[in-house]
């Protein structure tokens, strides 16, 4: 079983490394070929490897078969379908998972229906899971920012079966239809969620209790999430194996004790049979209530396997139970390996099985509990660094307190309350208040832990370092009697290495980040770092500073910024400023409109100001000291130059400012590379300006299918007529170029091409 599971997951992982899927006939032939072989024990691993590769390829091809026609992206189409899952209410909009069952025109969607879409509906009516609607929508293919160190949104959409995104148009034809069949479980989850909110009106912990009851985490305040991340306790608010195992174990113990008290019941079935059956039923019920996520699937399968072995009178080793759960989860959904929860869930259980469960002489009580929390934290550290660019150094202490508080108090109180919401609402409300009180204690404790110095290590190690780290951790945590366990420590050291080297003296590296409709640029020299603009703020909980800029800084090993330049105060350039200032030390802030920055922090950028870092020169060309211009024409314009060439960062200047800059001496303005001003709007990139700068390369930062229609065709025609090569973040992702001390600018392929996988949406 272990060899089969390892082989199968090896094949699944091999497929995920491909930029394109093999033809379906090859995958089918590979899947059928092992059946022609005489399978001996020696062939189990390679046969499973082939099966895992081919099966996951066929499943992926089937998922990719449906999608939006690129030629009809951004156009109005009429769809009918069902709200599949719990609506997420945020600010002025509601986000829904919508199962499209018909579409007009039909060619707007390629492949078979139904198609799962993720839609935003601004000023939506009261929506409920399972409702049927006819809607006018605008759809587009799955699309996300692609940056080094950034979250792969397109992978997340694919893993969750979402093949389109978009928004609902305000149209007269939008109407609710007669309810259809199905989605009864989603309706039940939503009713429970609503009753919890009604039982505790205005309580700050309602979102957390809903998460623990039905897996709805959409209403947890961002500051609470941040505290959980910083203390390594975020896993407690996902209905995971810990919670499923707790419920199953508690039900098993109760039924085992009570069943034997009744003679008739004992004569009908023995107590162990009844306890095991009840435990499986409880685990299944809780997993369904949680939406049947990957961690709950794994936990449920393990409960079924262990209880089945118990009923059969066999003792099942934890490794075999874990291997069986792994194999079943991947057969049901090979794309599960694209989920972070899959890895954290299985790695946590594997670590415990290796270090605690397998030791016959393990200590019991608090000492064993402390050991379990400590080894899980150590075992997951490499994975959390790779997946989240961070690991909590206070997690062992935090979990020592948080796990029993949540697992033995909050979760049981919440689940008992849920079962009583209809029959005894008063008692249910009291139990929920008790659970909320326990959570208040938890927040107070976690706040102290999160405020400790160096509570979190933020870092992105090179991918290859995970292999020696995994071996080292397994060596260190091996059962008692394992020789020289200290030898595992040196194998952890590569985790501290950076995956990226710094430029040499007199050279610089510039990265135009993919932030959608906005701008953010990172400039690195040998020993200094600057960020020029920080992208947009899209909502109260999402901004480019947190989502793009800070992860890129961590990926590049940057722990502090020497200078932050905010060209002007428009939200698509300054929306991430607060996040950057909060996330990393910044020695100096320069801005076109410093009074509009948070706290008024910053000095005004002025034409003529210049400095040099590591042989690389920086000079502002705009705005003049006496210039009254604000907003676009008041933008900071910065020229970065070295022996190998110059890059001109133009922000959002328009024709008026361009004319002033174009009048400067050619030796000040001429640049080999130029940022296309104002995202390619018709008010910028005047012919006189292009001729004055005379670039060979132009970089464009803009949002895919943006509502402004940028870049304008006539603007791009001006660049093409001058044989200027244009690189576009909407099609390339983040664009990196290097300028040497002597060698001219070299553009490295965009991140979308470098990091391409088969699920990546084509330009």
C-alpha cells in the first residue's frame, strides 16, 4: 500500500510540472498499459507511477475541456444556473460560485456544460445557496497576477474546478427562477450559518464560529487571520483532521460507554461495532457540514480505514492508514495536490505518525501533547516556508494552548449548539456565548505571542533545499535509538539560503510587477533596494502591497527598503503603500503628493534630485520644484542608469508633463528602456516625447481586459512604427530586466512564460 501510494503521488506530481498536457490518447494508453503487465511486488511502484501520471492527466484534460471563448471575453452573455455553495458577502459586493447550466450565445462557452464560474455581484439582492437565476454577466478566462513569490490564483481556481470568472451586469432581464433540485447540503450549511449569526448578533467571533461549524471562513476579520498566521494556529479555523478526529473519537468513547449499559442493544450488536459505526457517521456528518474539503476527506478516510480495521479485529499501522487515505483522495481528485491544505494535512499526520504514534514507549499526558505540537511545527516548517514564505517560531507554544482550547472547548460547544439551534435555541445561544468567551481568551493569548520579537520568520528558500530539509527533519525526529540524530541539523541549513543572487557592482535588476491596472516596480542594486509605486487597493481586504510587493521582496531576500517612491496619490499607484510600510522597514519615502500618503509621511520628489548606489545612478526628471501640477501630471519621473543603459520610469504623466520632460537635454532624458506612461492611455506617449526618449524597449503595466480599454491602439501604433519592442504585464506577467555595467538591457522572459503550467491561461 505504501509503495502504491508513493508511486501514485509521484506520477501525479510529475504531471503538475508540465507546461502542456500530453494528448489524451497517450494518457489513456499509459493508463491501460499496466494492466497488460504481470504486476509483482517489484513493479508496484512504477506501475502506480504510470497510473498516477495518466489518471491525473485525463482528469486535468476533462477539467480544461470547458472554458470561456477568448473572442467573447468581456461581452454581455445571458446565463442560467444555480448558486453553488455559500455566498460570500464583502463590502458592496457578493461573491458566488455559480454553476452555469445554459448560456446565450452558446459559443460564449467552449466545451460541455455545466461550467463553474466565480462571479462578483455588486449591490446584489439577498442570495442563498441553491437559488436558480437568469443573469446577464461578463465572463473571462481564469486570470491572476503572476509574480515571483506571489500566490498562483490561476492554480487555485483550477484546483477548485472554477473555469471562468466575471461579474453580474445590472440588467432588466436578471431574475430568480424556480428552485431546482440539488444543493440541499449547501442550503443546510447556509441555514446553520444564518442561525449562528442570529443567535449572537454583533458578536465579533461569529465569523470564527461559522468557520468551525460549517467551514464558512469568509467573515473572519483580516486582523484575526493575521494573528493566526503569525502564531501558526491558522489551521485551527479550518475544519481539519484534528476536528474530525476529535468528533469521531468523542462519539466513539460515548457510544462505547453507553451501549454496554443496555442488554438488548449489546445482544443486537457488540459495543465496539456500535461505537465504530457511530464514529464513522459522526465524522461523515461533520465532513459534509464542512463542505467536504481535502483535509476533511483525508480525516474521514482515515477514520473509516481505522474503524474498519478495528471491526475486522486487525491492528492497522498508522502508516498504512495514511497511505490508504492518500491513495483514495488522489484517485477521487488528483488535482488535490495543487491545494496547500492537502500538503499541510498529510504532512502533519505523517510527522505525528513518524515521531509519536509509532513509539511504543511514548510518554503520555502533557509531555506527549507538548511533543506532538513541537514536532508538527518543525515538520511543517519547510512546507510553510515554501507555500507561504513564512513560518511561526512561536507556533509550538501557541498551539500548546490553542489546540486544547479550541479542540476540547470551542468545537464541542459549537457543534452541540448547532444541533440544538432548532429545538432549544436559548440553550444553543448560551453554548455559543460560552464558545465565544473561550475565543476571547484565545485572542488575548495569541496577541501576546504574536507581539514577541522575531515571532515570524519570513523567507523563501530555494526549492531544492526542501529535499535535504525533509531528510534532516525525518532524521532528527526518528524514534528513540536512531543513531546520531544531531546529523539532521546540518541538512536544515540550506533553508536559510536565498533563491536569488544580487546584481554585481555597477549593475541593477528591474522588475515590473504584474499588479493588474496599476503600477509597482522593484529596482535592486548590489546592496540597495527601491520600490517605485505599490499597485492598487482593490478592497478593504485585498491590495497589491500585501499580495504582490511584499511576497516579491521576500522572494528576493529583501528585509528592508532603502527608498519607497510613490509617484502620485492615485489608488492604482498608492493603494499598497500602507501594506508595504507595515510589512517592511522603509528608510526613506519620496512622493509626488506626500501630503496624501498615510500619516503624511514622505518628502516631495523634485526635478534634479539625484543619488548613486553601488555604481548605479538615480535622478528625478519631474516634477519641477515650482510645479503646481498634481495627480497624473504631478507624477514623479525617475531615470535609473548604469554603464549598460538607462530605464525611464514615467508613472502617469500626460501630454503636458511629457512636453516639459522632452525639453530637457538629451543626455538626461535618453533611455534604452521606458515605461509606457499612464498604462497606454490616449493622453500620453506623445510623438515628441517618444522621439526625445528614443527607447528600444517599452514596458507596459496594465490590467487584463481592463475597463479603460488600455492600451489604446493608436498609442501602440506609435511604438511599433518606431520599432520599439513592447512587453506587457497583462500577457507576460511580471517582467524582469537586467542592466550590466557594460552590457545593455537584457529582458528576461515574463513570469507567465517562465512559470507556465498546463492550467496557466494563455495570453
